[in-house]
C-alpha cells in the first residue's frame, strides 16, 4: 500500500498502458474484420464466375437440343442426314415390353472368373447392399450383368410407384432428405457415415441430380437403387433435371458409363433412359412438406402432376411425340391465329431436300445436300424472323390473356421460334400444359422479387417469387417446399420467408473448398434440422484464405479460357469503343465491352486487376491487343496453319462439338468416320450460322487423322487443339475427357504443364 | 492497493478518442461521464465527394455485389463490410456513428442506396486514423513482456476476446492459424507482415 501520490502515479501508468493495450486490440480487430470482408468479397465473385459459366452451359445445351429438334421437325432430309440427327431422339423408338425385356436381357452375359467385384443374387439382401457400398468405396466396379439385373428390378419397381410419393413421419422415424449428389460418391458415403444407411427405421428422400459432373454417377445410382429395392416404402427418389439423357450427353454421365462399360454401356444407358422417365416427380411428407428437385411456377398444379403419365417424358426438354410426325399441327399457342403459322409451315414442309440435280459420287451428294440443307435453314430462319415479327405484332393487338399465353411459353421467350416449332401437341393444350408442369418442376429457381418469369439463364423452367410460394402453399395446404438444383456455399439456404429451403449435398462442387454439403432430418414436428459436412481430406488442411485463393485461381483460369474463346467478338466490341483505332480503351469501356460479349453479369471492374496483367497507362487506358496476347492459348504445333478464328470457334464450342460427336458415334467406339466428321462439322457451322469452307474442314480432318485410316479418334481430336486443360485433369482427375493410363504417363513427362 | 487494470476508466478515455477521428464536421462530447458519451450524428450532406468517376464506378460495382435482394440497396449491417472490402479499416463503432447510431433493429432492416453510401465512404477515407506497419507492431509490442520480439499467443487471445470490439473464438482461431510456435509464442513482426500481406 503506498501513499496517495504513488497510487495515483501507478494508476495513471497502469491506465496509460491499458489505453495502449486497448488501442492495440482494436487495431488488430479492425484489421481482421477487413481481411474477412475482403476474403468474403473474393469468395462471392469467384462463386459468381463458376455459377454463371455452369448455367450458360446448361443454356447452350438446351439451345442445341432445340435447334436439332427444329431440324427434325421442319425438314425431310435425306436418310443419311436424318440418321445423323435422329440419334439423339432415340426415345422415339417405341417398343413393346416384351421387346424391351429381350433387349435388356442379361442372362447371356457371362461373368469371368477373374472378376473381383461383388456378385449379386436376387432378391437382394441387406448384406449385399452393404457389400456393394463397401466395394464401391474400394473402387471396385460392378459387372455389367449385375448392373443390368439390378436396373431391371429397379425398373419393375418404379413402374408401380405414383408420380408423387406420399410419406409420413413418426416419432421413432425421422426422415432424412438429401439434395444433389452429382456423381460425388465421397459425399454419399459421408452422409451414410454420419447418418447411417437407409433402413426401415432410417428413411431417406433423395432429391434428384444423382448423376453428371462427378466421377461415380453410376455407382451412386446403383447404391440408391439397391436400397430402393430393399426398402421401397422407406427410400424415395425424386427425378432431377440431370436424370435426362440429353443433359447427360453434355455433362459427363453418358461418357462415364460408356467408359466404364465398354461392351454393354449402350444397353445400360438405354435402360437408364427408361428408368429416369419412371422416377417419381415429387414427395410429400405428412401432407405438409413438398420435396421436389427444381421448384414451382405460377401454374404448378399438383393434381395435374398426379394424373399425368410421367414415363412418356423421356426427356423433360421435349414433349412426348406421336409415332408418326403428322403435318403441321397447332403451334404452341393454339389461340393464336393459325393463319399466320400454317401458311409458312406448309411451305417449309414442301422444302424437302430431294435435290433435282443429277447425283454424282456418293460423297458429293452428301456435301451438296447438307449445303442445300444449310441454305434452306438460313432462308427459313429469315422467314421465321419475319413470322416472329408478325406474331408479335399480332400479339400486341390481342387482348391481355393471349399475350400472356405467349410470354409464358415453357422455354425462354427469346426462343419463341424454336419452341413453337419444335412443340408438336397431341392433345393440343393439355399435353403442352403437362409438359410445362414437368419442365417447371425440374428446372425452376426461386428469386427474391415477386412474380414468375422464364428462366432465361438456364434455358428451362422459370424464376418464381415469394408471392407465388405463398399462393401455392395456400392452395395446396402445404407449409414448406424443400428443393435442390442450386449449389449453396453452406450446403443449404432458406428463402421466401423460410418457406422454401434449398438443399445441396455435393460438397466442393465447383472446386476443392468451394462449398459444404448438407442434408436435413425431419420428425413429426416438420422442423428441418440441417447437418453440414465437407468431403475430402484436403479441405481440412487448408485455411479459409488458402481455399478461397485456390478456388479463385481456378475460377479465373476458367474465365480466361472463356474470354479467349470469344476473342473475335471482344475485338469487335473494343473496336466500337476505339473508333480512332488507337489500340487503347478506357477501363469503363473495357468493362462494358466485355460484359456485352460475355453476358455473364460479373463484376468486371473488380476482376480487371486479376484478368489484365499488362500495365494500364497512367490515365487508366487498357491496351487490348496486348491483353489478347496475354490470354492466348497455344495451339498444337501441327495446327499452326489452321485459321486462328477457326481455332477460336472450336475452343468456344468444344462442349457442343464433343456432344455432337458422341451423338454421331452410334456404336460408342470413340471413333467417327471422316465422313461423319465432315457432316458433323457442317451441322455445327449451320447451328453457329458461320461459313466454313470444305477446304478448311478437309484440312482439319487430314490433320487429325494421323494414321490416315479414315477415322478420327474423338479424344485425339479434342486433344490436338489443346482443348483440354491437361494440368487440371491431372490434379483433379475429374474431367469431361477420357484419360487412359498411357495418356497419364505421357502427360506427366510433359514439360509444358 | 491500486487496481491492476481498471478497464472501465481507460475505456471511457479511449472511446472519445476513437469517435473523434471520423467526424470532420461534428465535435464529439469529450466529457468523461460514467456512461460513454453519445456522439452526435455526422453531417453527411456537408461531405464533399472527392472520388474520380472511375473510382465511383469501382465502388458502385462492389456495392452491387453485396446487394442480395435486388433493390440496388444494402442493409445497414453490411456497410462496415463493404467499406472493408474496399480497403478501408473502420471500427464498427465508427460506422455506427456515421449511420447515425441506429438501433439493432435498424441495423438489420434499414437499407441504403449507393448515393447515400458514397459520403459515408468519403468520411471514412478522410479520417486520419490510418494504421501502417509500425502502428501494428507498436500495438503488439505492448504485449511483449520480455521485450524479445514475441508475444504469448494465449495473452493475445484473451485481449482480443475481451477488449475493444471483441472477437469470438472462431475469429481468433482463424486469425492465429499457424502463427504460434511450439511454445505458444508469436513473433509479432512476422505476424504483422503476415496480416498485411493479404
């Protein structure tokens, strides 16, 4: 105890020090919060990048599909061209059940002695199902004989299920609901590990999108189907938009199956087509909670959904067709004036390709007819544009209701021409209405604003608002909608006043560390309890900063590739801003030009410092020529003589190109003939509305067919133009392209990686 | 016996000091009353915007990124983060002052559009309270008991969680990840270099 003065001195000294301490603390805290905010910002735009690119891919697929459908409906091409296009419409081969059984017969398939995977006997037992999970965990593959057997049993079961499953909870039986899995077996195993395998006491609902993008889509399907067969009353599967062979062509499932099952892959895929169409559309829990994959629209009606024949919709992207394609039937809006449409449709019908010229060699006949084909398409597209204008003018003159009917077309209103022509109604209004119900169910996304607008980003379904949710829940006496379809950083997200829950179960979806996965448990109180997780050991070791950095680098790389692929368009956009041809544009104009070409709605200004590494001048101008040379992707040495713009086109549309290749490759050999290659290319050039001379195509074909045997290896083709990103292939192992063991060893020695 | 650390007394002294910084127009009440002085609202209309057109566009883009609703506005409780994302370093208190000391309900629900945000950002940028490398090192030196260039990780944790604008455990863990050596000590110069390198 000291005297007053000393006390006061000491006190002041202490408090002086204390002030500094607090100042120091505040300083660090402030810095930390800034760091968190900036990291969050980076995470957000990285997310934006991946999501934009993913959705624009979906949109591209739908556009391609519509285009091909349009071709099918409006031209009577020679049989060869027809074969080319009709591959994707394989669903039109309607056979009787007996024929199906024979086609899918597995009895003749022998299982060799060296096979080390699981053997299945039917009826399936729980031990076998567990054994299957274990085998897949150990990277084994199920033999095609058992696959077909399992799929057949699944098909038999699914046929008996209603469109909408109705289930109830009770106190001892909580229901677990999972969202998109997308071929990521690790996540499914993690869920089973945390939550237990499905059983009578442990019911599950899997909400669609089991396949595509991930590596183990078929394994996930086999596991889910096994449990479905074992516990049909306690395991429920909803169809997702990826349970669709059209989408699978682009997103990797088709390729996965054909790679893993070289001999019987085609048969397996065909059977899966049927199974997908028989998957139930939705599940209702305790009559209060609706679980479906995409969402709803302002016209969604559960009673229509309950009644319709779901299995006639092999793909949600196309309405069911009658056996024979009859002459011009009603357009999408039967209320609209038939006069406008029918006259044009008649003339189109007449425009067949039986060319009156003398037939030369087989080859030149092909070339000529496809050429004519493309010319006619161009001519008709112009006629169509004119039509569209007339129709729109007409619509404005009509009263509200009919104009409404036109804007609410199933696919985005900007594709009115392709939709109205590709849609052939059978029972006119009802069929279209039913089709739209399913499309909306599988493809829609919620939005924050009220109302319901077409989902132009994805190209299918719609965006629906909180008012639509309110109305829907009221009408159907429900209290909650659980859906999936959209990746969320935390694996789940509530919206619309917590009346809609989005659930996504594929963690690290965009890249390692990008997001968590989640599942929900629900008891009789119908309060969803969310459980989150993140697969992969790597993520645990990365700090937040490292994982954001990684994902960011990935996203930027993808974005740079996209920018490169649009180089010519970007160049013209820049030139518009740079009328004096100085080679420089101000930053603001750079951002506007890029957005006007890319349509990705990204924060370009913020991304600029990451995308443009060449120096900007002191007054903020960007040298765009220099920028392009920065972005350039090196071509293979053999392709140097090939036109740069052609290279760019190939690069931009590589996904579409590969999709068409796979369609053309009917026996799934991985090879297509030079002839098919030429025809494919012509098809693509028509689709893209660009001129490609025969010479240019021959050039490419000759370059690729290195052993001159008249056939082209699809993978080699994609490889030749460095259209694959080798490094990420090695790193992630998850890719769109086949990699054989020899490829990998070759690549590992490559100094250019 | 003199109290070891009278947290209350210095707190009162520190607050007016911090609050004085961001308000160029209004003068905060400096009187050391028992309760922290209520600082009057900042007069934003008097703030002159000194940003270039390009800068404003940059800020507008960032602002848009935080708009989760689609009404071209952001909530009050996002303002601090947006400012930080744009490279500023305000304390939560400074931001609250600029917003006019809103209630908790207002923080969560009131929204503000970009034009109203700009003067706030300008105010923060104008504030002289900028910290550089030396300031952070000085701040941490306070905890260097032995004067050997290291601080105890444990002590830092306690300080960060109990003083100033408290951090929670998860935040502190993230901050200190990988910084402590086997004795639980942190070399603070290296630490500051690390935190400034982001």
